[in-house]
C-alpha cells in the first residue's frame, strides 16, 4: 500500500462522523490487536479519542492475541472474549435499547 492509499483509507484523515447524522447513542466499536504495530494501535486510540466528544458510546477494545486480520477472521467465533462474542453482545445490547 502506498502512502497515498493509506491516507485515503485512514479514518483519522476523513471528515469526522457527526452525531447529528447518526444520533449521539450510536455505538462505535474500535477493535485493535495487541500484536498490531504500535503505530496501528496509536492510530486506533487516537481515532477513539477523536470520536468520544461527539458520541456517548465509543469503545476501544484491544484483543490480546490478535492483530486486525485475525480479529476479522475470528468474528464468527463465539468463545468468551472473542471478537465474535463481543460483536454478538454489542448487537444484543443495542437491540434492547
């Protein structure tokens, strides 16, 4: 990936989501792996901080034995604390609201 491609895909460099478009109660999940690069982790944390002033429900979760690729691969799993289980729990809590 070139620098230009990376910049075009970076959520940090996109217009900020606005709560007036989605509602302040929008649940935003930002997942990063503990084995992702320090820069990827830093950007994930920075993005969460960028969104927190506009949304009530911004959650940054770091998965201990994953990177962002294995998080996506494991979305179908439902073992305790897997990304799939976290997604299921998040969706269920959103449905109940």
